[in-house]
């Protein structure tokens, strides 16, 4: 596990309610080291509208409980790059009354170290971190256990996941990510992963740049049995309003 940076050297990138999120961009490490525009748009949505996010996920959790599933919400981030959005979700759950069971943070193998570094720099939002690499795994403990007693322990798993290739053999309640469909050749494997990782009530949240994500992606989503809705502009920070950026909620038909 990467060494924890000293508190004095860590930079608060943003805070969700009173929970700080430490992150420092480093584009020198590759495309995963920085924060793409739609990733920031989703982070600001989590920051300024955390009650909207938690209300919708709690509604899903309540539906699960009525069916006898009391384990809480499971989530997976696709194409994470650096783990930042997953930390934002964990901070949201830490702040709000959200029963978040586990978050799986995924990307190709080259980005595992970046994701692990970001998450390990924010141990105050998770209780357990599992890093899987090369067929082995390591487990670490965070400091989120000082949260409210009624809140569930949150675990994080960092793992490689290749769209349309790997199979985690389970479904998730919440799938999220940013800038996932910016090339046409990514559409089919991404939608294949949506189908594999989702169940009938899964909520999928993705951020896209409309200049990069062509309408054919949404046509393919519809053909695969999904419905999609674009969040209204008032959920976006001012700089992201006006048409070029979009956050979409996707569900099964």
C-alpha cells in the first residue's frame, strides 16, 4: 500500500458536506492521473447534490430490504483511472445516511497503482481496502469506523476489469463512471459490461462529453434494452451547463 502522505502535504480537492477529499492531479502518470471534465462534473454533482444521490440510492436500498436483502448498496466504478469518483461516493455515503456495502474500483491493470494511491490517501471514508493484482490480494484498514454507529462499514476493492472480457460473476446496484463512451469502438464492450454487471433495478450514472459520444451510443443502449435520461442542467455546476456536457441516468427497460 502506498505510504500515507503527511496531512500538511495533502491537498483538499473538494469536500462533500464536511468530509474532505484529498486528491492531486498528476498528468505525468498518464491519462489516468488527471481529472477529465465530465469526471469533475460528476464530482461536483456529488458535492452539491449529495442528498439527491443518496435519496435515490436509499430508495433502491429500501426496495432491496423489502425483498429480504439487508446488505446495503453495492457499487462499481468503470474506467476509474485514478479512483477519485469512488472516493467521492464513499465520502457521500460517509456524510449522508447511505448504507454503502462496498465499492469496486476498476480499470485496466496499468491504472491500479493510481487508484490505490488515491483511495489510500483518503482512509477516513472507508473501513477496509482490498487490492487485487496478479491473482493475489492485500487487505488494509482505514479509519472510517469513527463514523456514526448506525452506519454500515464500507469496503473498497481495487481490481482490473476489462469491458466485455472479464466476468465478476455478480451484479451491482449502482454502476458509475465518466468519459466511458468517447470512442465508437468502446460502445459495444461497455454496453456488454452494463448488461453483465446490472440487475433489473440497477442505477447506472455516466458522464459524457457530447462532442465525443456520438448518438449511435444511445441508439445501442436502447437496442440493448436500456432507458436513459439526461439530468437537468440545474444539477450541473455552472461551467458544465449549456449542452456540451451531460450526466445520464441509465436503467433497464
